[in-house]
C-alpha cells in the first residue's frame, strides 16, 4: 500500500481542497455560531452548489463538499452575502479558534474570543494548522481537541497554557490576548519545518509559561436539552442540509452553534423529533468515526460509512473506520480501528489508523461475522 499524502494545510473558503467528488469548501463560523438565517442559507448553498450535506469537522468548522470548480466564485459571493466569509484569505487562515460552545453572550469566553478575532493581524506567521482554544466556561471541555495555545479556567482565575504542557501561566482578562500573542511569537521563533505544532516544541518552553494548573476536565456533552437549547448529534459529522433547515425552522432556534464533537446546539430550539440526527446519548453512532471514504476521497481505498453503520452497535466502545492510514476522522486511538488497504481492511485494536495492525486483508463479509468483544 502506498503511503497516503498528508496535506500540510486545511481547506478554507478562499482556498478549497480538491477531493474525489469536487472541491471541499470550509466555512469557519465566528464564535462557533451562525444565526438561524445564516444556517438555513448555508443549507440552501449546500443543496445548490454541493452534494446536499454539510460536514462538521473536528475543529468545529463546517464544510460543503462536491463543489464544482466553476461554482467556487459564485459560492464565495453567496457566502459573503451571508457574512460567512473573511474578506482577506490571510485572516481566514489565522482564524483557527476553538470556542467552548456553552458560552453566554458577553461573558468571558465571548469577550476573549472576539478580542482574539479583532487582533489576528498582530499574530506572527504561523504554520497553517496552528490553532487556539478559548476554553473558559464553567467546565473545561476542549482539552482533548486540537489546539496549540489554550486559554483555560483555573482555581485562581485564568491561565494561558501551551498544548502539551501540564500547567500554564496565570493571566488576567485584560492582558490575556497580549500574553497569547507573546506565546505565539515565542513559538514562531522556535519551531522548525519538522516541529510545526506546539506539542512538538513544548519541552523547550520557558518556565515563565508554566506553573499554574487548570480546572479538571468537565463531562462530555451529549445529545439532548441544555440551558441554551437542544443538542443534536450528527452521524460521522454529516448534516443533511434539507433536514437541518427543517429542524432549525420547526424547533424555533435563533442560532446554530457548532462543536468539535459531531454535535450541534440549536440555540433556543425546542427538542423535537429529528430522525435524520442522533438524539440519544447512548447511540453507538456517537462513538463511531468514519471518513467519507471511497469514492469521495481520492486516497481512500475502501468505502467506509456503510460498514461503520453496520458495525457500530456490535463493537464495544469506540469504532473508527478509515479509508486509508491517515486516519483523518479520528486522530486519537479507538477500541477498534479498521483501515482500508487495497479494497480490504486491516484491524488495529486500542490504537490509531497508522499503527501496526493485528490482522490484515479482512473482507467486509469477514468483518460482519467477526466477534469484537
């Protein structure tokens, strides 16, 4: 099996990525939030220009797939009309910010995130996938998600923590973004082409950036009602555009918030029947990851999502079905990982897609009759 090609960047709106079914165009919602009008407008664009679905990414962004090259510029014009497009491509690349989704309007999370957005031009040149997490809600929720510099709550207030470091630096709200820019500048002066993420250079982190502990990690969010509205799950992070538009309209939601966990929050929305979405926290699809697979990704060597649906309830714990050894749908380990290889599957237990398999050359028929307990 030839090694998959690892892209050193993520798609955006201005700079989409070609896939097996057309362009992948990524939309990065500000403060992880779209108004109901914006969300329903994006649903219309997915049906008009894409394949009729909207994908949630593990960086809490939204993607349209299957966009024809000739439609890219008209799509950008429509995104701009919805106020979902950065005017400058450079700002779009820098606006790689994870936000704890349970913030209230005007609270610490909202204020820090908006200040960072307003000051993105002050950041130094950073690698394309370098990102930030504003995790300053009542519970710390983003510790397991991809970010290089984190603002988090601590028993003594607020800390700035480099990813990979066990502790961080105490900061005040007034200077938190100043200090974040300083830490980003240290990284920009330190990293090499081989160490393009903070966790790869954290061993060289000066002691002044360490010492204060974060609050414990909170319980993961689940589908269901919450103080802000209702959370719905998306199998494999895929949102059917027509069903989503109907759900927003019928639930009375004022806005849609995105998360990195294949969950959407309909702000102010009532809990109503939604057969196209996951509504129960124990649904095995919420612990099952699968990339688009073949033929939608040119590097995928198998179809993925049908087998993932078929096996989800039969695998105790987490399941990851990957079209190739890159493992894009799940960077961390799973209890069972299946990796596409020349039309068949390799099996990894308690590991990642790139790990050494314990079994190889498995057919779909073999998998359907296998005992995973």
